[in-house]
């Protein structure tokens, strides 16, 4: 994936730089600058004549020179080399734009720089992604632990709720048992009160009968005594 992106970036950069170099050189560069064309060795002479003495030999393709004077009639230009030598060369060996090799070298250099910068950006993004992944992984672990705690708490709550429900049911059953016992006790107390009342009535009746018998016996004894 990274290689495909890199190739796409390199191709896009190459095309863009070629367009920039092709369209921008005439406006941005010094009009006095010329470049030696092709893979040849150009001889610099003292005058605009091919038989004139040589000032400097072997200017190779791509050498940068400055145009000092143009002789359109003879087709020669007075130039100054990078060594500071001045001399005449035929205008057919000069062109305004850099050679194709120079353009390619410049583009390759810029592509290498852009590739290095892209690689650095990709490495930085990869490192940031790795750190973010580690952070998210740690947060995920924390979330999983909290979820387990919540699940355990939920189970405990469910168990507690069930226990509470059981306790409530047991309490209700006990309350019903207490109510039943209280009703039984009240019934027994009522029955006992009734029994005590009956016993009391019988006791009073027996007392009355006994008193009546005693009174009758006394009267009888008193009558016998009088006789």
C-alpha cells in the first residue's frame, strides 16, 4: 500500500516538475544564460571564426555559460565560462533550457528529496498510528475490565434482588402465620372466657342449691327440736 502511494506521488511530482520546468524557465531564468547542447565538446575561440585561436576546450553538454554579446551575422555568441574565460562559440551549441539529462537529474534529485520527506512523513504517521493503537488498546482493556465489573455487579444485583424477593415472600409467609396464630389465640381466649363464664355460672348455681339445701336442713332440724 505504501509503495503504491509512493509511486503515485513520485509520478505526480515528476509530471508536475516537468510542466513547471517547461513553462517557467523563459520567465524566471536570466535571459543571458545558455547551455551547451548534446553530448559534445565545444571549443571556445578568441573571435567569431572557427579558425580563431582556442581559449578553452572541451565544454561538455550541460555546461552553464553566460552570453556577453551576440553576433547574429556570423552566428556566434561571446560567452563567459564558469572559469571566467571569455570567448566565442557558435550559436547552434547554445540553448536557453537545460538539457534533458540535467532536467532528469534535477527531477530525480527533487523526487529523492520528496520521497525522503514522504518516507519521513509516513514513518511519523506510522509511529503516531502505532501510539494511537496502543492507547486505544489500553482504553479497550480498561473498557473490557469495567464491562466485566458492571456485569459482575449486575449479577450480584440480580442475586440480591432475588434474595430480597425471597426474604419478602418469607416475611409475608411469617406474617400470615403470625396472623393465623393470633386468630387462633383470640379464638382460644374467647372459648376460655366462655368456659370460665359457664363454670362461674355453674358454681354460682351450685352455691345457691347448696345454700338452699343447707337452709332446708336447718329448718328441718329446728322443727324436730321443737317437737
